């Protein structure tokens, strides 16, 4: 497999993981508002969010194993007694697979898409093509000026991603930038 194909495959794989998994801040947000473990942290404004550590444990375990039920069980067992972990694992798992979790993922994806548009506007140039520009694109050529093409290709080289117009690496890059910028932010 060529280096380019391998990078594309890794970008698609990372994107699939990002799309299907909740971020630690999202897990913490869901657990905090549902207060599944009855910690009372929501009622006491001075308390820290006790679900942050549990959320990190679940997220890290999902990243390595890929199985949410196993991740929930092991993270609860690490922090609490086995009886409490077994008792609460079903409720935590149900919450992390709920509609609220899906809505958080959808909202995150909308923000990533908006960031992708901001970082890589050239990916959307075809939406504004005239009839002649569309014909040129169908022939495999880019109707944009050579200077414009050189500018976005240079921008991609600097970021270490493929110079192909519709590369999946651009989406993966936008998701990574979003995650790096928001890794600890609790969604409000």
C-alpha cells in the first residue's frame, strides 16, 4: 500500500472513530446532568464535576478497546466497588447510548463541518461553479487560477496533508483541530 493510500485509510479510520465515540467532555456533561451515581455535584455549586475522571477513563478505554460496555464496566470498577460498578453500569451505558448522546455527537459534527469550511474553503469551490467551470471540472481540471491552486496546495503541504482537492484528510484534520481546541471544554 502506498504512503498516500495508507494516510487516506488512517484518516478515514480516525474519522470513523471520532464520529462514533463521545469525547470525554461530552461523557462528563451527560453524566453530570443525569447524576447517575447520585454524587450531588450538581446541587453544590462549589463542588468540582466528579464525573470528569470517570469520563476520561471511559473515553480512554473506548479508544483502546472500542467496546463501550467493557469501557463503562472497567472505568466504574477502577473508581468504585465492584457491587456499585455492576449496579450502575447499565444506567451509565444506557445514558451514553441515548438520544441525548446522539444529539451531542450531531452538534459536534456540525461544529467540525463549520471549522472544515473555514479551514478548507477550496473544498467547496465546486458549489459556486458556472456551467463552464463545471464542464472543466468534469474533464479533471481545476478552473481556478494557478496562483489560487498553488496557495491552497501550499497550505496543505504546511499542515502535512494530501494536496488532492477532495482528500478525506482535510475532514480528519478539522476534527483533530476541533478536538485539540475543545478537549477540556464542558459543553453548555
